[in-house]
């Protein structure tokens, strides 16, 4: 066990949009990296095959023998049952239901394998190597296709009793709001994710509002994304700015609840929408200042993530190193 | 320090309605107890005087010398700055703002004194001595005048970076809802507290709906409380039942967010409204089953508190014993 602790981890991050696979040294260095599209709509088997191909390519390009890995560690965009190693459900990976992803990988490569939620992994990554270094209590929100969350308490990942804690995107913000893929009502994810931004922009353009967005997407209104909305907003487009401001408002409302409940030192915003930076975060910070209890509102820093697409693999690796180290010590 | 660990704690719970003071042995036994009304509307100085009188009476009735106390431990219904020992703000103790309650008591009695939030104390009390014994991760909600919250993680009270964590009553459930005393919008407290139940019943009776409530309160509609609504509901009153069902629904919606975020082993419901038992909890449990992620929904037990009015003082005492023990060890 002590020897294996120095070996690298092969980490994979299976998100709603991308698959990232990497070899990570025990000092948190990315030794090699593979990117792939998830193409989630093609269903679980197809996604799993692309994930296994990424692992194979990484092994073959680096020439590393699986037996010389500390472990394989998978971060996946879904609700994880840690004990059984299942992806039980995923609002952003259609068709995934009780898929034994951990054991499939463990059996194929004969290597000790871990499975955690992707946002939990990102929280751990940012805590160990990114924006949250040295911070004891923090919350990470990943704003992308959906909204994921990861919670660090007392320097450790908080996973709850079955390993599924952190689904911050699925807290109700609007009890009379739209139904979410997850079955709940008015979830933060329905109001402040990248998907929500795109949906709202498309709705308003369709209603006939004027916007440079129409030009940006060459008239193909359906292809408006959060990224195109950001481009339009930075160009001064009124509709795009209003849509981002609305999402930022909901994000702020969600953060008020987090600040009142957790009194965290830091909230880190990652995922695709984090690229909007202060355009998104300033209005959200203002809602927190206006509405949260004063003491925790003053105590919290709301910042963007630093590790970009590597947060998930770095966090998955950190999780594996910690587990192996605890098993070794135990 | 090792000697003082065996001495009893004098614990006080200053709530929105009642003040409870007690001498608590190091085995969690209530040796003596004093009850008082808070009469919060008379302002901070008057409440503090009643609290000090309760301490004085307790000391004189038991004949215990303050120097023979482990410590004094205060649980107060407000946002606490743990480091400075201030009650910074209290939605349910009008006029309280940055009151140095800890140092006032420490100086008067010359005894080491602690100050924590009342719902945090209740969570600790239920965890050590009540419904949550042996549970690693739990959340306590106190449903009374307001809604307080306490969080136990890994067997310890989670207090956040400044000691103000756990304000679960002040998470937004309805972004378009009523403004709360705390400055936020659509807080759970505005929709599911005892005050909310009374307010809604009064509103509907005033609008001319028929109800046995009018008789129960002898025509004095303003004096309807959550307790009278419960009495009417148990007598089969349709309006009272509907009002409780509505509060239970909001409570369930709040619990869905807690279940998705914390994946806790247990949610304990305390405070005056816990006396409603399954009348309140069954509909809330159903919302959790229908809307929360399946894995954490199946993992959580939603139960009523066991310690009644003693939860706060028992928890405050447990907190003090733990602090003194850690200081002794450190």
C-alpha cells in the first residue's frame, strides 16, 4: 500500500458534454491527458465505450502498465451510490440508471477503482490544487449543462450517508417553478444553468424580441447556447444581458441559502458558465450582500474556479490517493 | 481542566418564547431546572435581566457556588458570532443587535462562558441524548415562532467559518414569496413555521371561511396560534387541516433540498410544531419520497425530537463539555 501510494492515478471525468481522461502523479501533476465528446444522447453503452477507449489510448500512449497504477478513479455526472459503485441516476446522462461503472472498469483492467460524483471531484480538485487551497469549508458549484455541487467540510469531501451529497443544483428555489428532469420542482438548475440561459434566450428571441443573437447564430435560433448569449452580452446586447442578469439573480438567491446554511469560507463557481466571470458573479454577489445574514455574507468569498476542465480528474485523483492512503493506514 | 470536566454546566436556552435554565451533570442529567417567559417584545435588556434572574435563582436554589461550575453555556435564538461571543441579530428577539451576551455573563459570574445558537444546541442535544444518538450525519429543524436549524456532520456540530451555520429556516423556497424579517425573500420560515401556520389560518378565517377555530378562540381571531390550529385539525376542521397540509408541503419541499444537498441519515423535527407529529410529518415525508433523489430519499429517516424543551440546555451543556475537554487536551 505504501508503495502504491507513489504510483500515478488514471482519472476519468465523464461529464454531460466531455470526457476527460488523465494520468495524474501523486503530486497532482497531469502527466498525460485525453479529451473526448460524451455524446450522451447515444445512450450509456456508447458513452461507456468512449470512456474505455479513452482509457485504452491513455495507457497505450504513455506505455504505462495498469499494474503500475495506484488506482483508476472515475468522476461521473450523476448520483453515485458509493458503496455499490453505481451511477444510480443522471439528469444529464440520459438513460443512465444503476450502472455498475466502478466494477466494469475494475474488472476490465484488474485495478482498484473508485467512483465519485463529478462535481464532488471538482470540489476536491479545486480544494487541493485550485481556488480553494488552504480553505477549510467551501462549496463548489459547476454551472454547465446542469448545476452540480461539491461540499468540502473541515478540509474533506462531504459525501453524506450514501455518497450522494452535494446535489445543490436540485434545491428548490421557486416552489411554483418549472418541473426539473430530476422530478423536483423549481430547482436552481432549471433557472441558472447554461441550459436555462440558452432556453430563456431562445424563448425571448422566438417571442420576437430584437437581439444580435439571431445574427450570431446565423438565424438558427435553436443553436443559441449560454456561450453565444455571453458573446452577445459582451457586445452590449440588451436581451442577452437581461437573460444573464436573470440567471445571476437566481444564482444569487441560491447562494443566499448556501451562505445562511453553511456559513462557508468560499463559494467557487466552475463549469462552462464560470467563463462569464464577474458578468455573472457580480450581480449574484450583490444578492448575497442584500439578502443573506450579514455575518456569513461578510465571511464568504465568491470566486471562479481555477482548474478549468482538469478540476474533475485532479479531484478524482486526489480522492483516490486519499482512499488508498487511509486504507494503507487502516 | 481534567477536574473541571467532572463539574456540572449551568446551561441556559433563550428562545423566542421561553427561557430555560438548568444545571446539567457531566453525564447529561438535568439536576435542576428553571422556566421563564422570554417576553421578547420588551426588548433585549429586559430579556437579559430575566435570563440573569433565572441563573441567580438556579444558583441559589441548588446552593451551587459558581466556582464549582464547569462553565456556563448559553443557547440563544439568533445569529451568533462565536469568536466575539455576540448575538449579532435575531429575527425572533426584536432589537437584538451585536449584544455581547457571552461576556456579560462571564463577567457577572466569573465563570468560563460559551454562547451558541439555540437550534445548533438542540441539534447537539438530540444527537448526544435524544432521537439522534449514534447517528453520524443529521439535520435538526426547530419549528416554532421561527424555523431554526442545526447540522451534525461526522458526529460534530457544524458551525461554519464564523459559527453562524445552520440557518435552514432562511433558505429561499419561493423566490416570488413574502419578504422575511431576516431581509431575504420566500424563506422556509415564512411558509412553514408556527407563525406562518397561525398567519395563514387567521387570513383565511378573516376572508370568511368557516372553521371551528373561531369558536376555539372565542371569536378572538387574532389569538389563533399553531396550537389552536392543531386542536381544530384533530377535531376534523377542514380549514385547519388544509393550513397544516400547506405548511407540511412547504416543509417537505425544504426537506427535499436538504436531502439532495446533505444526504443525511436523519432529519429531526423539534420545536412547538413537532407536537403535531405525523399530522405534519407524513405529508412532508411524501413530498420527499416523490421529489428528492431516490438514493438519499431512501436513506433518510424523518422523525420528531425526543427531548422537548430540554434539547437546548442539554445541547448547550454538551457543547461546553466538549469545548472544555478539547481545551484540556490541547
